[in-house]
C-alpha cells in the first residue's frame, strides 16, 4: 500500500496551515510577519485575518507542527513581546507530505486535461 501521510495524521493539511508552513519555510517569524508573507507570496490573493491566523497557530502548536522560538527571529533581534514561530521536524514532514499529495493531484488533473495552459489569476483577494 502506498504511504501518503494520512495514516500518520500529516495529510491533508488545512489550506491556512499549509500557507503558514510555506510562509515560515526555514525561517522563524512572528504572527504579523506570517500574515504579510502569505499576502506577498500569493500576490494579495490570500490574506490571513488575525483570528484565523492565531487559531491556526494554536492548533499547529498543539499538533506539534510548530514551536515557539523564545521571542527571537532568525537574526536573534526579536521583540520580547512578540511570539515567534518555526516549523518542527514533524511540521516539515507534514509539509513534505502535503506537497507530494498536491503534486499528485496536479498530475492527475493534467492527465484528465483539466489544467489550462495559462494560469488563472484571481480577480479579488481571498480572505481566510
């Protein structure tokens, strides 16, 4: 049987959680910086609202996908009043599993001729 991550509870991820993981990558960031990074990397098509972001961060911390980094960013110049987050090993594994899952779906969509040659551009920003 093919291992897809579901048996380990790693996939599929909620869209908001995956966006947070993509924003973090190998970095440590505070919540507001994560919101800005998601906005930038989606060219404004997805904007995380504070309530959604902090609920997702709490869920991801409880699930062992993220950890807090003691008030410092990657440059060790953080603001002690802010909480800084980074992916755990389990979080990286979950992101990898999700990338494979999504890649397989895109491959299937191509085989079914559901993918356009030109990418779709969102006309309005999506807020989640």
